[in-house]
């Protein structure tokens, strides 16, 4: 965690509002013309601890950051990091295809969206505390655009994930219905031939039918006919339910 530089000549009322161990949430503190911004760097996926950045604006309008830099450029780079992260997530959204892709994308969007919302609120409070600084207006508006883009990206990703899950559920339902239809048709076939099979099992098939003396080609004829009937039954079982 970045620490507040001890050399900064901040009013005691501001210093007393800072914790000893943690910087706390993002916020703007104004006292006696001084402005202190407590900001968080753009969070990464699966990152639990937030890294704090301090930016101080003196009553004369000069800026300093906790990284030892002067001027407004460090604060601009801070917002640019949020903007770059939002652009990277937008590119990842364009390439996502499965529900798992959208879910992993949401895991990264959620903390960044929350941090950007707090960033916007902090700069809005700074704008209200120092109303005569035009740079704060531009930074506040930029933070709003980043937060708005992340909010829209979150909604789009969440909707895409829900649609992907629903479409997959519909496909599974259709497959289940097709399997159920095939099972019904197989049950019909079993019901038709079960009595014949039962009778043949009880009385046997060694009855004089006249087929005992037919030429040998009759065997092949019956075999071919049985194969054709089998193909027809297979087609009926697999495709018969498609008209429902």
C-alpha cells in the first residue's frame, strides 16, 4: 500500500481522517483550500487488496502524487489505466463465445466497475470541494465516461452469459425430448413383438410351415428383407418424432 508522504504540509483535519494501517476507501478530503484524493489503482482479476494512491492539490493549485511526481500528469495516467483496462475488457467481450468465457469476463469487470464508480464519486466530491479548478471538471467527466462504459459492458456481458446458458438449456431439452420420443417408439415395437416372442419361447418354433423344403436362395431373400426392415425401423425410431 502506498503511504502518505510525511513531507506534505496537509492540514491536521485531513491527516486525522486517515487510518494508521490502511488508506481506506476512495474519497476526497478538502480543508483550508487543500485537496487530498485517496484513490485505488485499477484492480486486477482475483486481486483482493486495493493499492492506494494519494494525490494532493495545494491551495496554490499545484499537484503532487505519492509516487514523488509533480503536476497533473500522474492523475491523468491513473485514469488512463482505468480506460485501458476498460478497452481490454471490451476486446475480450468481442471474442467471448461460451458462457464460461462471459463468466470469467464478469469476474474481472465487477471489481473494475465498482472501483471506477468510486473513482467518479471521489472526483465529483473533489469538483464540489474545489469548484474553481477546470481540470477537475475534465477529470470528473472522464471518470464518468469510464464508469458508464464499464456499466454497459457489464450489462452486455451478463445478458450474453444468460442467453448462452438459456440456449444451451434449450438444446439439452430438445435432445431429451428426442431421446424420449425414440424410447417411446422402441417401447411400441417391444409391445408389438412381445406376445410373439413369449409364445415362441413357450411352444418353440419347430413347427412344420412348408419353408423347410424351399431352395437355399430363400434364406438370403429373407435375410435381405430383414435388413431392409431393420433399416426402416431404425429410421422410424430416430426420425419419426421430428414431425411432432
